[in-house]
């Protein structure tokens, strides 16, 4: 019976397979640059690279890539942007939860009464960086995006999810 009264949509966040792939790729690529640059300084191996300027530049780029990879792994570990959207008719509440960066505001937990929802709005921006976003339109002209970032939904998926949600909440659907 709770399934008909509560809907929960999981938001993936940074723990997407593409982020794992890029973090590994940048890590191994940067380690290659760093090892080559350091080996040119110590004249290790059969690398015919002079330390100044090629080896120094390779060490610099390797260090930057390593730091970027390190940062990417922390984002994946912290799952920044991950969470859920819960629509609860039983308690008459909407709960939007996301994980943020570490600190005092790490947990982003918003709750609104169901009566505050005016509509579900869909925004479709086509172009090079097309974006498809579902918004909760609340009283007081406040709009809250409820779709995840990174892996855009297809037009069919966004229409289906928005119409199901509008039907579940018994509010109007705008933008389609």
C-alpha cells in the first residue's frame, strides 16, 4: 500500500561509470607524464628527453593531472550530487535530499508540504549542450530542479517521468 503513496527517485551523483573511467584515465596518464619527467631528471631508463624544458613540463603536467585525478576520486568517494527525491502522500511531504561537499552543509535536505506544489515544469534546451530538466514549481514562484546532472534523459524518458509525477501529485504539467 505504501508503494502507491510514496515515490522515490534515486539521483546517481558523481558515482557514474563515466566518472570512474575518466578518473582512471587521468590518473594513469598523469602518472606516465610524471614518471617520464622524473626519469629525465635522474637520467633513468633510455628516455632521450632533456629535463629542461621537456622533462620539467612533463613533470608539471603529470602533477596537475595527478591532482585532478585525486580531486575526482574524492568527488566519487563523497558522491557529490547523489541523493533522492521522495514524494510522500502518506505524510503529505516532498523531500529532496542531496550530498554536497564535506563541511557543515554536506547534507542538503529540503522538505516541502505537498500543498505548496503548483505544477511540474519541463525545460528543454536543444543545442550543442542540450539540457532537459524537470522542475517542481512551488507557490511563491520558486522552482526547484529535481533531475540529476551529467547523464541527460532522453526526450521520451523526461516526458514519461514528468507526466507520471504530475499525475501522481495531481498537478498540472507545463512546458511540454
